[in-house]
C-alpha cells in the first residue's frame, strides 16, 4: 500500500511485529477474508484509510474490511488517528496507552506517552466534576525529518 498522496516516508520501525501481534490475538477465528485483511494491515508501511485498505483488497467485501478494522480497534491493536482535516487513518498500535504526533507534510504518525500528561488530564477532568472515561490526544505539525529538510 502506498499513501494516496504519493509521498512516502521511512516509518522508522523496521521490525514492526505486526503479523505476530495479529496472529497472537486470543480467540480470533482467522477466516480467509479476515486473514487477508490482517495481512494487509500488518504489511502496511504507512497509516491508511479504511477506503485505501478496502481498495487494496478487491477480493474482500468492504463490510468485512470495515468490521475487521473496528474489531482490531476495539482490541487496541489498531490505532485510530484523526487527522487535522477531519479524515481518519489507522496504523498498528504499539499496544499500551499513548498519544500521536502527526506530520502534516509526510503523513508519518509517531507515538509518545507521558504519565505526567495523563495525570494532568485526569486532574483537569476531576476539577470540573467530569467523570473521565478515556482520552485521546494528537499533536499536529512536522516530524523531525521534515523539519530538518525544510529549506
Ligand atoms: Zn498509536
Ligand atoms: Zn514528516
Ligand atoms: Zn494519555
């Protein structure tokens, strides 16, 4: 799969254990179509949209592709990454709770986590009497490589 805008980047994680992560999921019955979706996701080198994934799998029904994305999202295997323009891309999750750094130039999505930041978020919710169920946080800008190459 290549990004729809034709640009690509080095994801910087050469040994993303995608296939292992996916095949180790407990209780998942790997039917043919679902396996095809798993393999396409594991092989994706850039964050993808549900449409791009469906288009790369002409032999698999769109509903199956969308359901499988939803399933992997619920299992926290797949990250849902909202972009600045309101569109949504997906990429394999590194697993635990984290936030995203989204590069508007090359489309790279990096991850970071910060327990202090999560503490601040919880504190702010509590202060307003809000019962916090979850949170997500995306930072938008340019990645280190794009920042460095900018003339
Ligand atoms: Zn993520
Ligand atoms: Zn970049
Ligand atoms: Zn957090």
